C-alpha cells in the first residue's frame, strides 16, 4: 500500500514525502525534473529521499497518460498527493499553454488513473492565487474565485473544477488544498524568501513590488505538510480547503525580518506590482481547523529564523558562506 506524491522532488513534495516516510508509509514519487528552476536542487531532494528503503522514484511526466497509468498499475497506490505543477505565477504569462498542459491535462491523467485503479483519497494542491483581487477578506472558500489574474491560477481553478466532476461521477474522495505562500528550508529559489537571502549574501539588488507595500500570508512548510497529511488521512467526499496561517504581513516587514536575522541590509528597488499579483493574500483557515484539525504553529519570525539557519548551514556546506 503506497502513497503517490506527484512532484515529489520539488519543494513541498520532498518535505511531504520525507514526513510520510518518517511515519512509516511507503511513498512513490513522480517528477520530471524540469528546469523551471535549477534541477540540481530537485536531484538533491530526491537523493535524500532515496536513503529511505520505502521510497520509490519514478522519473516521468504527468502529461503522458501511459506513464501515469503504468505508475498505478505497478504500485498499490491508495492515496495521492498531487503536487506536480508549473507553479510560478508570472512565468504563466509567458507560457500559458504549458501551464494548462501540466496543471489541467496532467491533473486529468492523474484523476483518471486514480479513479480506474481504485484510489481511496486524492489530495490536490491548489493555490490562494485563485482568489485573484477579491474584495472579500480574509479569503473564504465560498468566494466564487472566478476572476483569476493569470494562467497559473486559472489552470489551478480548472483543476479544482475537474476534480469535482470526478467526485460527482465516480464518488472519488478529493480534497483541493489552497496553499498560501509556503516557505522554509530548501525553498523554491524563484520565491521571495530564497531570493532575498541569496541577494543579502551577494549584495545584489532585488526588485520589490510597490515598495514592499503588498501583503502575503506566509505559511511555514511544516504547517503545510501537516495539513496535507491530515487531508490524506481524512477522506471527505469533495472539499476545497484553505491552508494558511491567517496573518498577512507586508513584504517590507518580511524583508526587514530577514535583514535582522542576517545582520545586513538588502538592496531593493521599488517596481510596480504586475497585473498578475494581488495586493494581499489573507487566509480564512476556519474550515481547515474544523475539517482537518489544522493548527498552524510557526509564526513567520520563527519560520524565517529556521529558514535562515538552514540557508546558512547549506551555504557553509557548499563553501559559499563569506568570512
Ligand atoms: N510554494 C508555494 O508557495 C505554493 C503556493 C500555492 C500552491 N502551490 C502548489 O503546490 C505544489 C508544489 O509547489 P512547490 O512550491 O513545491 O513547487 P515545485 O516547483 O518545487 O514542485 C513542483 C514539482 O513538480 C514537478 N513537475 C512539474 N511539471 C511536471 C510534470 N509535467 N511531470 C512531472 N513532474 C512535474 C517539478 O519538477 C517540481 O519538482 C504545486 O502544485 C504548486 O502549484 C505552491
């Protein structure tokens, strides 16, 4: 009996796979190691996971239905955490077709194979970006979320809707989790925390939207992983659930917190917020608390302190720490 983690070599997927392996689960991961960011990072994640005998890695592409079907045929997969995706908001302006091919067609392949092979519970990674520039704060799952600002959230909302069809027609248990800005050790290099830490170290300038006057509801990776595991453990029919802390802070304060940890200033340059990005994300997590027992416990200062510690140790280990 295995749990399939798609995108298992990625940031959230590798943390999730490790937590599942640590509690004694068998984990199968599929990843195509694409070069949206340095694939060496994904290779390193996969190499760490491969030290667990109960871990199986399949290098493959979820856009290929035969590959996905073979995965289910070869392994006794009962639960799925579907995290594989093209995940950058702004890049989706440049490559909307790729985003739909991976995030919608790829999800369709997963849902179809999971249904035919008798999967008991399917957890789908969605995003707070589906709320777009909604005026309703905090973001609540009852919001229509039908005004996406980019192809990325449009593709994720499409995947949520497709998932409902599979629940309706085949009775599948599917929970779509809307993650809110996840950060932590070995985080994605295209996201703000890693970009700020790298730039503080090498003295480069970071463009900052609207002078840092935009607000994000940051969620530490361990809290996100706990929420995903709770969803894997609880078949709920069909649900869409926000997974975030509910405490947005400004980008300015976020950067100042990292500067205090590093004891150095970041060089910034204010740029207009692109039309793909809303001024605020703000999670109403009452549904996650009620249905999943979700109780995020890591405030952003603590999470950034842990992330900075990891970053420092990592840079020292690869000989890139100054002094
Ligand atoms: N990190 C966040 O803040 C955040 C916020 C909201 C939603 N999400 C969602 O969570 C999930 C995981 O995000 P992440 O931050 O870990 O991103 P990530 O890019 O680190 O992980 C995604 C993984 O999927 C793999 N992948 C992409 N296309 C694939 C394909 N065609 N076939 C097989 N594998 C493929 C990538 O190689 C990568 O390892 C994604 O679905 C993302 O949309 C993330």
